[in-house]
């Protein structure tokens, strides 16, 4: 939140306590991976995303836990 965003947005997640490896992968509108963030803790958490290095447009991010895709969502940078 917020989405769309201008300067920053926050991604909330919940990692199961049994997870051994979790990450959020960021993709541009063309489907190219441009950033990967490892999540080191389990439970509820938040990731701040800053727009400094992003041009205006649509992006997607995917939560991966132990090699399984949990969810993919879109975010829009104004």
C-alpha cells in the first residue's frame, strides 16, 4: 500500500514458521527479473519498496517460499 504509488509502497507478507527459504522476486512489465529480496524471518512482515530506481509503469512481485510460488501481485509506479 499504496498502489499506485509515487515515492514508496509497503508489501505485507506472512511466512509460515516451517519455511526454510523465502524471497520476493520483482519483475518489470516485460517479465524480466530485476530484483530479488531474501526474507530472513518467519511470521508477519513488511518490505518497503522505494521508487527511486523505478520508471513509471506496472511491475509484478512474487512471494516464493521453499521453492513454491505463494502469490503474485502487481504494483503500479506513477
